[in-house]
């Protein structure tokens, strides 16, 4: 590793104080302790249509709305973190900075190990860090993982709901067009069962900030073979709505 030690990604800085810090954003009174990061923009827009958000996470490409829902007697902030590790990590930082400390994420993922039907639930137990953002929150040799309390809550909810699921590593990458067959095979050999673009960064941010965070994914497209099988994964509206409901239920267990 010494030949790369001068690379910026190896310059992990332990200080929690930066030039720009999440609490510098606008504060929101009585912000919920519980939150759900929902990557399904279509589902979130439908669910909260006509409702005024309590906060907007500012981005140059457009703000990400944060809504509050009363669910099982608890107030939960629901936000779309955006696609890709930098956007998702920034969103999570804002949400934690506003006061959330127990967060469950729900999204979709590609499959690098065949045998998972579209919609099958996957609970990541860790992530292979093939993106840049997580390295600003945890040293390169640290395994980034979900909080055990979050995994327990997700497991308990899926068991209570009778939802079959698998647990394992996920591969987080910055470049969907560089998921070559050779890379897919290597990640599969490492034990990965899915591929997505945010989990490792989300785990790293939560670890760095001391937040409880876990994630559940549903099996989407299949990249386990030489030919991509899209499987129309983004059109699984009922599955996506169900996964959000499971995430809301799970975060109430924390």
C-alpha cells in the first residue's frame, strides 16, 4: 500500500470538524430521531403528493424533499438521498445533523450471484468499498458495516412479516458502466451477492457520526452473466412500496 500512500483517498482525517459542517445547514425544530432513506423517488413522490416538506436538502441539480410521516405511533423523516455515494452521503450527513440518529435505508440493487428473483429482499452485512466517498469517513483498511441494532431490527421485521430474505456483502461502485464480467466474478468470489452505488458510503458515514444505520435492498437487474438482464426492475412498483413499508416498520423497532 505504500506506493499509494500519497493518494488523497489514503489521507483519512479523524477530525469531525471540517470547513463546512452539516449543522451549518438550516435547523428544523423537533426533527424526528427516526428516519428512512428511500431511493424510490417515484414511491416517495406518490406517497407525499401535495404535502409540504419539513426540509429540503439542497443540491445544485434540485433539492431533495424531506417529509415526516406518523407511522405506528412514531414520527419518521423520509428522504430521498440521491443516486451515488457522494449525494447519498451528503444527504445522510444533513439528516444526522438535523437530529436523526436511527436510520434505515431501502433501495434496489443489481445481482452478481444468480438465483435471486426480482424483488427478493437482501440485507447487506457489509460492503466492498469500490467508491471514493467512504474513504473520507473510514480508513481504507476498515470494514464498513451496518449497525448491529439496525440489522436486528430489519431481521425482526422481515421475520414477523414472513418475508424471505438473504444476507451478505454488497459491492458499492461509482461506475455502473465499468461492471465488467471480470470485476463481477471477483466480487462474487469475495462473497458479494449484490451491487449498488451507496451502501458502503452510508455505512461509513453512520459509523463516523455514531448513528444507527442499516439497509435493505430488493433484487433488481442481473449482472451475474456475460449479458445484462435488465428484468424491468425499476417498474416493480408494488415491490418498491412494500420495501418502503418494511423499512418504516423496521425503523420503529429501533
